[in-house]
């Protein structure tokens, strides 16, 4: 099953539980694009994206760390926006969730600063130190905000982000009370082939010497990056030197358990998260509902409503959906800003009709606006 189809299944589940939600009160979430100041990242700083509940209070930080693709060339295409679906789950639990792109990923400058070197002698500790410096810069930036508190904060990461999170607990900043690693590790160059696995185990063993923050580690038993034997070795080494981590060997997930931690598989991994947070007395707050599913525009045909369902299923802000009175439409997702998403969706719609207006922006209905005219002839799409 493709990622889109998994997302569509989740969307349909939301629609089924929402019922006639047109007039229901939506669970409101605030989002903000950020650049994290860091001297080593130059004037551009680190790319970041914040998601939190709306409300005039300070929400505890949930610092989220991404993985590292096997191919270096794929790093540039990464974006903090792509982790919106993950951040939303932490925001629903009352956290201010921050996705920060470490140096060399997305638009964060840095090149190969976190390289582990040659495969045979891959050095994980220096690479982890780079990641920790980036995460600490993000924490420092959040500590000065009026809507975020680093007291009672948590950290969570996937794959290389899991390793970064474990490394962060070994140099735990004040206020870090719990951390979660999903399929944590580094150095996988092919299925079942990890560079210098003994060195990776040694790195986790070293982290355990100073890490005392309660952690949750989750590995699916069919993880193609870090198989069950290696995952156990990592945990055993960490615990042997004093690390505090609860290990969960999750059942096989799909074709590759490395992606158990995904937007589409939230029903599989969020129970582990919730149980861990409850054990740490961090789950006393109510879990907010996801944004209400928006009703489709009345003028859309049945086929066009399927397109609107695809729009809703997209977890790549910023996005927008435009529509005309005759049922023509256009939508775009994964844009750098909300204005860009709205502009591009209107342009896409106006290829078919001269009178398009914005219907939705991100997860909300757009406000009233006047139709935008063009010289192009109207066409039904």
C-alpha cells in the first residue's frame, strides 16, 4: 500500500468519526515557520516548523528530530513541513512541537558536517555531537518564546533522529524530562547492511554512561535498517552503562518496519507514546481532536470530491484549494509559505475558469474573497 493510500485510509476514518462536522468546533492549532539562530549555521540559521494548540499559555516543548536518507543527494529535498503530521500528534497532546532540520538537511546550511566518514570505520560520536549542537540551539531559541516552555519538555526522533535524541539525553539540557526513539540508529547503507555496527553499539554504550532521562525505544521486528538483533545490542549496551530505556519490540509493520513511525501508521505507534507519557505523569492533559475534516465545496462533481479528499489527506503544509462557481478547481500543497500555496492554487484553478476563489487554506476554510478574473476562457475540469 502506498503512502498516499495509507493517508487516504486515515482520512476516511476521520470522516467516519466526524459525521456531519460542518458546524462542529474545530480543534485549533497554530503553526509557524521559523529560522533557528546558530552561529555555525551562518546568517540563514536552521529551518524549523512549530505546531502547537492555540491558546494564551506556554506549552511544553516537544523537540522532534528527523532521520537521514541513505543518499546524501536526497537531503536537499527534505523539509520541516513534511513532518507536520507527526508534529500534530504531539500538539494534540498539549505540546509545542518543533521540527528542526539539522545542518545539511532541507534548507539548513551545513553540507556534510555530520558525516560519519568511511563505512568500515564509521565514527558515530562526532556525528552525534553535531546533531546535539543543533538540537540545543533549537532549545535555546524556544526558551525565549512567550508561548513555549522548556520546563517539562520532551524529545523524540526517528532513525538518525532517534540516535540524535539518545545523544541529547547524554548531555541533557535542563527541563528535559523524557525522550522517545523510534528505530534509532545511523549508518544503514542497504537492507541489513549497517556501517561499522560494533562502532554503533559502542556509541550507544557511551551515551548510556551519562544518560539518565527516562526513554522509550521502539523497533519493529521487521526493520530493514536496524534489525532485531542489532536493536537489542544497542539497547543492551546503553543499559549496561546506566542508560534508562524501555525497549519495545513492536510487531512487524508492512513491508518494512523501519517506517512504523509514519503519519499513516499513527494507530500503531501512538499507543506506545501515550502509555509512556502516562507512566511519566505527562499525559494528564486531554488529547485534542485533529482538525475537523472540511466539507467539500457543494459545486464539486463526484470525481472532483475525490480530489478534495486528496487535498485533505495531504500532510504537507502549506496548501490551499481554490474553486469556481462552475465546479472547476485547483489545489497545491507543500509550498514554502501560505501565500505561495494560495497564489499557486488560484493559478491552477484559473486555467479552467476566470472566476476562482480560495475555498481552503491548510486545514481551515478560507475567508470571504472576491473572484479573481483572467482573460482565459472558462473550462470545466
